[in-house]
């Protein structure tokens, strides 16, 4: 995984964590659309957060599972420091 989570990686996480097939280009074009428009509910987003935490080996902020849009999620995840203080 790259240093920053991308739309490609988010689409992959949506497939693995929630079973949804979404084109990365569609996520990028509609980055401010609610996750619900892509078929992702709160439990699916929770699965994505869990998968990402496993990959990174660290917790994400509690707000990550409450993100409403792909842009909100990427902005939040990509602002988390990659190493401890």
C-alpha cells in the first residue's frame, strides 16, 4: 500500500471488506457522493476500517467509521501519522 490511501486502494478495500465492486474512477469522480450511493452502509465501512487497521498495524481515528463520503474517508485516513509520536 502506498503512503497515502488512494481511490484505487479504497475500491479494493470496498471489495474485500464489504463485497462491493466499485470502479476507482467512479469513486474519484464522485468523491463527495455519500457512501450509500455506492451501496456501502455503516457496517461495510466498519469492515473497511478494520481491514485497513490490520494492514497498517495501528488503529484509525474513531471518526473513520463515521465518514460519509470517499473524500471524507481519504482525507481523514491520510492525515493520520504513519508512525508513533
